[in-house]
C-alpha cells in the first residue's frame, strides 16, 4: 500500500499515513477548520467540505433521525433552491430563491429572523458571515450586509447595474467596455479579512465577466477583476476584435482563499457565444481558467487555462479546493481545479505549475470554429469516460454524429461526453484528510452541439437520451480515481458531498433522498427522504455537545426539468424522531418529450405542432427538437400511425424509433408516407435519421 503525507497545518507535515488511515485531525488547518460551526459554504476558506465532528460515525449512523424540519417558504414548490446553509454559534443562516435570508435556531429549527431582499428571483447559493454581519446577494444585483443578530440591513451596494457606470464599478459605458450587458450576481458569498468576495453569472447576450471584492464594513468596492481583459490588460490579445466586450467568462461559483499566501483562487466560465467560436479567434483568456488574484488588490498573480477557445461550454467552473500534499517527497501547496471534462487539474497554488505535469495534445480541428490546435491534459487519469459509451447512460441517440472530448461541431449536431451537464459540473467536492481522497458527484449526460442554421446557437441534451451519474473518489497524490460508483442519478448539479471525521460522508440526490455513505467505498449506510431534490451541500455542526447534519432540499431545474421542488430545511441527530417527508414523484431518467399528448393517427415530419390550431405548422423546420407534429402522440394498442413528409417540405426525412427498433420509415421524399401498426404497449422515442435533433414520442396504451 502506497504511503503518503498530508499537510494539515500551515507550517509542516502532520504525519505519514497509509491509504485509509487517519491523519492528525486535531492539528490546526491552514484554512480554518469548521469545528463545531460550519461558518462558510464548503466549510472553510479552502473549500474542503469536511467536518471534524465524529459523534455520527459508521457505528452510530443507523440511529440518525430527523431532529427538526421547517418549510422556509410555507411549503412552496414554485422555485428551486441551491443555497447551502452556514452555521455559527448554533444558528443556521440560509437564503431562498424567493429572496429571503433566514436565521434559524440550529437546535430547534425555530426561525429567529427573516429578511426579504426583493422580489427579482435568481439562483442563491449561500451567504457569508463576518464582523457581526451576514453578507448576501439579491436578484436585483445588490449586495447586502445584514446585522447578524437581527437581520436588519446595515448597508447595501448595487453592482452590475444597467449603466454599470461610475469610477467604483470598473466600467465606463462611454468606451463600450460594458458591452451594454449586465449579467447577474451569482455564487456563494465569501468573507475574509475585511473583504467580501462576490461573483456574477452571464446574461444571454454575453455579459463581460467580473469578480468583485467589497469592503465588509461599508460595502464599497475594493477592487474589480475583469475576466475578459480590456485594451492594455494582460490577455487582451487573446480576443479577436471587440469580442472581449461581450466575452462572458463569468465567475459564477465562489472562490477559495489561502490566507498565508494572500491569494484568492477564482474559476471563470467559458466565453460567449458558447458554442460558436467563429467570431472570437484566440484562446479567450480568462475564460475556462483558474486565476490566482492578490486577495487585497485583485491583481493577477498567475492563471491556468484548462480549455483554449472553448466551444463546448466545458468551463470547469467549480469551487476550487486547497490541499497540502507530499508528492514525490516534495511538499506541495495544491489547488484542485475542475472538472466538467472529467479530470482534475492539480496545480501548485503558489505558481500555477501542474503538479502531475501537463501535456498539450493536438485535437481535432474545424477552421470555421477557429479551434485551438492543442488542449491541455494533466498527468493522471480521468474519473469518468471522455466519450460516449454504449454500456452507460451515455449511449448516444442514433443518427447524431458523435465524438470524444474536444470534437468540433458546426451546423450538424454532434454528441460528445462529458457534455455541458456531464462530468462533475458544479457539484461541491470534498477533500477527506482521513483517506486523502477527493470525492465528487458526476453526471453521465451527453450534449449535442451545433451552430444551428440562421445563426442560432444550440447546446442541447438530445431528447430521449438517458441520464445517470455517480460518485468518484480521486487520489490527489496520483490524480487517479481510487474508485467510481455509477448510480441511477446525475449528481453533478449542486449535489455537494460532505465528509466527516466519523468516516461517514453525506450527499443528496434529485429524488430527494439524503444518503450517508462509507467514505472508503461509497456503500450506503443510511438514507432519509427529504421531500425534494437535494442540490445543495449537507453540513455538520454541534450544539450543546450534540452533532447535527443539516441540508436544504428544494430541487433544481437541471439536468432534470422535473426534479421535485420545495423549501425543506432539515436537521438530523442521533435519536432524532421527526419522520421523513412523503416520497415525491422522482424525475424522469430520460430526457423526456414534455409536449402535451395529442390523439390521432398521423405524424407530420419536419414541422412544429401548432397547439392553437391543432395542426402541423405551415413551414419546414430542420433544427428544432420539436419538429414532429404532434411531438407527443397518444394512441391505443393496435392503432396504425402514418408518418408523412409533406409535399411542401424541401428535404427528405426519415423517422426511426430508438433504442427499441419498433419502426423505421426509411427515407421519405417530400410527398411520401409510411405506416406502422403498434401492437405492444409502451413509450417509443423516435427521431429523424437525417435531422436527428427532430424528436418525438408515441405512447401506446
């Protein structure tokens, strides 16, 4: 068994341990161990998502039960929830999408105060605590400092407003640097040493990315970092023409901070347009990058770009994790970055050097997309496949072109994996100092990429494909997976993992179940139904000597549109007696056709259904996923359906069922048809063999 060392303290080696043996968990951590509190989203400044509480462990976890439960928004299921709670001195602080911030008694679940921050909803991912305040963003792009005892507003600061003007905003509308686009605030807020760190997410038009640091005492902007560099700034020459103005590259997940080095590590999304690189030649810094910034000034110290000139939405925007390791007998201060692409980039956090080496490999090219000639591949191994596989949920829908990582696309859709929602996406990962492994939830979800005709951009999950996912444990000393466990649900969209000193880890899923698992192999030890999809990170804290696990279960919109939603804030303790919630209807495991059912016996191919007239549209459509009329046909057993390519169409079409081989029309020229009799009940997905994104389903009952 390989031996390695984990540095749990800022100044030295805690101890040499074999795989699975505990390091000294009592030694001070360099990033502020949570202890009895959990004062920050992901636990500490290094985002390790680990608790050193151990009363709930492998021997006792079966006694875990509901300690209390509260519906924060009165039982509302109208909005998904992505906010991870934080805890200090026995009080939980959490946001809701409905723009309310709550303080909740961690022992009883009683609401101590509630503050509303407006009515413009947006994703809320967590507050920060510091200097007696609770720091929160709002859907109106305002940052708030609230009194931690009462919830009263101490200060508020508007950011990325419509004009984005003024000397403190970092943007002058007169010179066009704002691109006329604002974006919205996003990501959990982070507090450290007098500053509040806030990121943003883009608008549909490609808001120019920026990361902010605000003075915690007053809310004034301390600095702004523009992630699509302007004239005279480092990296500006990596954007063709004026494409930097609407380049995107937004930091929509919270950063990590190393107090000793004085650096904040922020990850930035892909460029805009997401799947069309034809107008933005160059590597497009700092899109798809992790950037180490001076925590006090915002000046760039170093950067690493994981995907050059991205055209796949492979942005690797996850909360980076800071860990100290010994690799090849050398002490390394590391940052773990990634990964939608299904592999980690483990870098020296002083310099950005790749700890396991980095190889620029030649990749497929498309001159129209101005693709980068090479892409970086880190030493080690990926923790998920990097191309579609027929033995997994990544089995591609037929007739699409398919390819591996970095396969380019143009007008015809190309399925690749990991897709825009595959790999690890933005699930908060955990570093466990006891095993020395990084744990992360992943999704097995393909994406179909194309630049659709008429200049429209298209990134879609092919209708009818299957969704699944799992959990991976990766050894950062080798950057190789120790184990992976495929499961029935994608676990890559906010499904954070908490590890604990009790050697039990916790994670929730889209079906509402919260699981406690053995950290050595992922075996499920305990489960509890929360009532809604869990797309936040579980946390652990202690009140009066009692350890609690808490989680907000509220559902999500991705990757399953039908994830059950709610407003359930739960806490659990040993001996808890609050019963589980009623089991909600779980999401569909296929990317379903959600059009309303229509009865009849005819399907018109290449036309979009007009629900108002109850008939096919008047013009041919070659790019819409719903270009089957009707898209959802309901028939009885024994019915005969006629598939028609109308004479008014200009193209040949062909409707073929998948993955069950029920029918195949063959190529139908305009003005021709095909009939098929359905004798077996079931749901039959089919698509156009010539324009495969055009997809429908027939339900036979």
